[in-house]
C-alpha cells in the first residue's frame, strides 16, 4: 500500500483487495497450514525510498496521506532507514516512507494453491479446466440475443456469466467476440513490457522489506532512452527490490511500449542493474557477465489502460458478458477485490467497492 495514492479512484479497490489477501492468509493458517509455504505470504512491510530533498518532501506527504486514510505509516530519516535496511544507501538528504503492515506473496505459489483448491469442486460439477483450448466465439440466444455460451475449439461451454480476463489480449479477443453484432466496443488495453531480474546466491546483500524508489509511483524516473529506438518509445526504469521465498534477490523494473515483444533486452538489464546500484552499493560489483552466470530474467506484458484504471464490469449491450482487465502492474495486488466485484455484479449483489470508476461505458468506445 505504500506506493498507492489514497486520493485515487483505485484506492478503495486496492484497500479491499489487501484486506481479502490478509483474510485468505488467516484462513489458511486456521486450517493448520503455513501461509508462507502455501502462498509465499510474509508480512515484511514496504519502504518507498528517495535520495533528494525533493523526494523527502514527496515521501512526507505520502506518509501523511496514508495516515489520514487509516493506515500505519511513518517517515524514516536516512539513519533510521539504515537501521532497518543496512544495505540501502540514500545519502544524508534521503529518507523513506514505511508501511509496516504491507505484505508480499509469491505469485506462482498462490496461483498453484488457488488452482488446487478449485479442483476440489470438479467432482461436484462446479469447476472445469479447458487449457490450450482457444475461444472461437460466443453463442447467443436466438430469442433474447443474450450470450448463452462460449464456443472453444473443442467445446461449447454454457454458464450464467462469461468473464473476459485476458490481460493485454483482451482488446483483440473482444474484437473477435463481438464481430458481426451490434455491440460496438473497443477495449483500449495494450501491452506494456517489463523486465524483472532474479539473482540467485547473491549472499552479500540481504533485504528485510520490499523496497521501491519514489519515482515508481508515477511509473517514471530516471533513465529515458533511446536513440536506437525506431519508435521513439520512452523506457522508464525505477528501482524495486525484494527477496523471494527462495532467498533470491528480485530487482526491477522497466516499463515500455513495444507491442507484444517479450524478447530479453541486455541494455534494459544493464539499466536495471545500474539503477539498483545507485541504492545498493554492493550491487555495483555485479557485472552483466556475473549476472548471466547467476541470474534469470522475467519478461512480461502488463495490460495497460490509458487512464490508469482497470476495466471491470458488464459489456454494454450484453448484460451477462463481463470484463476484468487493464490492471497493468496491480493485477496481483487487486486480484481478489476484482474477483469479488465481478461475482457481486454477476449475482446482482451490492458491491463492497464502488464499481462505477471501472465501468466500460464511456471508456471503451
């Protein structure tokens, strides 16, 4: 929550999701399991760090905003920050906003757990998987025109509601699904590429919290390129750092618009390492050659919406077809709140969070 803006339209969804993740972890603990082993769940707290007097002003304002919104938050001077994270360097002018109740989890472990639990409902006929079976179209009622089913390459799947949650592929999928109908909808989501570095066995640097630099809040900072970029795209690199459940160091992160390309770019790896080295001096000894021996690169495509908000809700003109996409870098954070919101809308229940800011109407032309 430390990098979230209490005044934004996504704040309540983010806060609700944070509550639901904590409730899930507590449920798992009540069932006699360890949330760390099951989800990679740990309460580490988060640090939003800055190095300049200007950064410190922003961080103090963030602490005030979070506190006024009811969250525990405190400003740390550079010496206080050093006591919590000995490896980080921000200089005498720097500081941090600290949110002690922030937690982290492992996405892969979490997805694996949710999938395993879902499969328990398969014998009751309440759950089924159709992986590697592409959707080819919608089946609509000849009487009402409403969507009755999804047609895949091998099956016709009937249900009370259909949810399109295809990330940055949602735009092209929806275009194909409504082709030939009177529904005019263009879901403006597009891919925003990102790199994360995973450094194994780097014992000279250990972290106690999740960290990110203050520039990450606006998804910009630091390094603007590139003269070689044919599309004159802007690359933004901001420092993020944490330790995963295996003790690996995870460094990020980059953001750029290059279509659906998922190729690893060595120049971006160098940018991330250099930016991280500005905050963690011990990383300056790590060369690209050293990284290639002990590191891995994760490349992904974030589903970006131009107005910075996900699209969650009914497709205008098709009351039982729903969208849940466009979360960009907040998909994991807001996953449970999004799921709860969609379920409430499908069942006709009041939503826990106002869903109007996320409606497709007026945003997807």
